[in-house]
């Protein structure tokens, strides 16, 4: 897809600038079209951001026009300034402590 190829250099650069973050590219093919549909991906290229404590927290278009927003959002997570609700995190921590007992 042309839009995916256009954003590829920006995506690679963002990955290189954030070595502590896992960046995964899932190209669309006949073999994995069900995966994209199952994840509810409305358009390509599209990005998900997962927080290690709560799972998926953000999803957005990452075309060239929208890539700056994606990069800024990634930066908030890297710097610990993300908008993950403290209540959600405290509930996860509480659930994890119960599992350990």
C-alpha cells in the first residue's frame, strides 16, 4: 500500500530514536487480512500503543499527515507523561497483588 510505504521512513526513525520501545510492523497480506479486521483497523497505516500494565491505550491513523501526533503520543509514554488513568493502573496493581497471594 502506497500510504504505508510513505510513512515507513518516519516509522523506522521513530523506532531508532526509542530503542526501549518495541515497534512492530504488521503488513497486510492475504494471509493476515483477518488479523487486521479482528483488531478493528479502519484504515492503513494505523498504529496501536500498548502500555505494559493495561494493554492497548491508544489507536490512531499514522499516515504522513497524522504521523506527528503519533510520534508525540509515543513520546508521552516514553517520558512517563501518558494519559493512562491512575485509577486503571492502581486497579491493575491491586489485581496483580491478589494474583501473587
